[in-house]
C-alpha cells in the first residue's frame, strides 16, 4: 500500500530520509486549506453556521468562510434548491476558481428531499453542478458536516493533480 | 546600511574593483530579499496563524490545529493552496490595472520597512526624513486599493475601494498631526533620533511625556488601525455589506498579496507606535549587549529584543481589538475622524508648543510624566480587573495555557 510520506534509512548510520511526492505536498496544502463559501439556502445553512461555530469549529481543519466565490474552494449547497435559486447557484459555482469542490448537504440538496414533490424544487443539486460528497440528513448534524469535509480532504489527498489533463481538473473517485 | 556596506567593502578587497554604486545596489537588493523572505513573509504568515488561534480562543473555539504541531504549518498550507489556485481575471476587467494593483499595495507596504528600526544601528536606511517618508510612501497603498476596486469592474469592489480611499485619506490627517508633537519634542524626523530622544523607562517615553502626547498616542494608534483597514475600521472589506470589498474579484496569489500586505502592515503599525511613543529600542545602559563584537558597537541585541517584544505585544493588542469590537458604520467612522480626532490633534500641537515653552520656565512640569505614567498604568489594570470580574460572574475558569 502506498504511503504519502515514508521514512527511508539512508546510508549513514542513524540517519533517515523523508521521501514524499510533489503531488502529496500539493495535496496536503490543498486539503488543509479548504475555504468554503458563505452561502446558505435554507435550514441546512443554520447547521452549517453551527459547524463553523465553537462546538464543531471547522477552522480546526483550516476551513474558513470566504464571502467571495473567487477565493473559495468548497461550496456547501446547504438547503432546498428552487429552480429560481438553481440558476444563481450554477452561476456562483462557475464563478469559483479551480480547484473547486462541492458538498451536497442534506436531503434536499442530494435528491430534493422532503420538498421534492414541489413544483419549484430542483431534485438534487447534481443535476446542475458536479458533486463530490453527498451528505444525507434533514438537516445533517455539525458532526456529519465535519465528516463530509474530512471526506473531501481524503478525496483531495488521493488525487494526482500533476498527472491530470487540463480538461478533467475535477477529481473523480 | 551605509555603514554595513562600508564594512563589507572594507573586508572584501575584491569588491573595491567594482564601482561602488553597483556594490551598494547589490548589497541593498540582497538585504531587501532577506528582509522580505526572513522577516516580512515569516511575520505575515505566522501572524495569520496566530490571529486565527487567538480568534479561536476569543470565540471559545480552538482554531487551526490539524496541520503540524498545534496547526503551526497552517499558513504554509494556505499559501501553497493559494499558489495553486486558478489565477483569474474577469472578462470585463481593466486587465493591466487589475494585474498591477496587488503589487502596488504590496510595494507601498514593503517600502515602509526601509525606515522601520529594529535596534540601535539596525535600520536599513536611517533617513533624516524617516517618519515623513513613511507617511509619503504608505499613501501608495491607497492608489493600489483604488486601482483594484476600479479595475475589477464590480460594484462591490468599487464600493470597497472608494470606502477604503475615503478612510485612508481621512485618517492620514489625524495620524500625521498626532506625529507632529513628537517631532516638535525631538526636533528631528529621523526614526533613530526620535527613539534616542526617549529613554528606557516608561516615564521617559513620549506617550507619557505630557498630557498632549498622551492623547496623541491614542489618536495615532487608533488612526493607524483605521489606515491599516483593521476592525473596528474594516468597512472597506465588510463581509456583511460588501462581498469582500476591493479584493472581491481577486483569486489565488493576487489575493494573498493583499492579505500579505495587511498582515505585514500590522507589524508596521506596531513598530511605528513603539518608535514614536513607546521608547523604541531604548534599554538601560548596563543591558547593552552587542552581537559578539560583530559590526563593532552598532548592533544592540538587548535593544532589538525589547523593540520586537514591544511590537509583538502591540500586534497582539491589535488582534485582540479586532476580535472584540464590532465594526463601525461609515458615517460613525468619518465622525470619529473629522469631529474628534482632527480638532484634538490640532489642539495637541498647540498644547505641546505651549508645554515646551512652559517646561523651560518651570522645570516642575517635568514631574507630570510620572503622574501620566501612573494614569497610563491604570488602563491595563482596569482592563485586567474587568476581565477577572467577567470571568468571576460567568463562573468560568481561566486557561492561561494557549495550547489545548
């Protein structure tokens, strides 16, 4: 099994060399500094705020809210997505700079959830933008959102950004 | 710096073959690079981590603690990520201005370091117009911010840029006027001269010299906060009103340049306050230690230590203020500047002049500084008592260890 960083004994006695890959160093930086966009849609956004607050504290993982899409890496689609808002969400996603990741938070964002019979509700945010992690729950607890963030970090750490072609910058796992 | 160049040229004879101008240029470029890499960059980066940890403690959170020991490497991770981010220029932006603006902001900040002293003899260039140079060159930041706001072609950026320009231009007046009493007392604009005119003990500092400099100290510190766009005056990038102010459209490394300048600016604010009002690198004479006899008697290690310690404490106070106070409204901020600071700082200048004349006639006035020192001591004491009282009322424990 591949280890991101390994200690290899060098020729001299008592000395070891740390080996790693450039990919892993870059991934380490990207995974530990996921700035998420301050963007909430419905009741899940309340849980999202809670996750940024003192109890769950996303800042521990290096994730801080950024108000502008240009500087954010992670979009938390938190809540019911109506058709009217879906256009804006897609615009916001397109305004984010690469590399960007998406967590579909809650049942509504993953599949429409409780409001899916509604005439104005988009049945899942993956109909308009690619989603990296689906997070079930109505709404998910802050612990669950933290877990989702850790999953995104894992996905980033598994990726090989230097080997990717320019077209498929999106990470597929 | 000139002395250092002399020293190097004297000890390395082959340099004497090359024209002196080129040698000076190379030496200065070398030290500017060292300064940028080993002081400004490190300071700005580590301060970003410190600020997030302090903010965490103030908001009863933890703050970054996953990367490296206690999250210490967080700033490297952030830098690495921003370096890899897409470098984005909006289609409708004025491309040349957009690309140039971060560098102008950065240059305006970094050029101030030319006259920021670090100790006795440790200054890049001891200009005889030191503090005037700071006021002049730091105005470049306004140009950069206005440029970034205008060229982004975005209403939030433009509003942020205009607000920032209005704020910095307004607050430059009380800040400059608050520096004048110090210049009157010193009779010089040079940074080292201003420090030499003070003494090692707190009652010899300019902050406690007379009632007028005491007020000028507060005006200068608050005005400098406003010039550095720090809370409670961070309305140019108020998240709840403007998206992110003038840097809304910037991504990746260009955005980092703005924040780099902001965090390095923290040190500049602190170092200038220490230089002008809090005694600079003055230490009692028997503590004078030079660096292993190097550079003969030009580098005072204890003084450098004291100077940086005072500056870092002030940086902590600025961070503390940022995470404690709410943001002012635009009109409130302008009120504070034009209705209170400007008249008071004018009165300070006149007051200082009268004080200097009177102090020549009546030496008794020299004792006022001890009274002011006691008054000044009351402020931190009152804050400490208030904090302990709040802790007692909230029935919570005080964790002095910053690492959880």
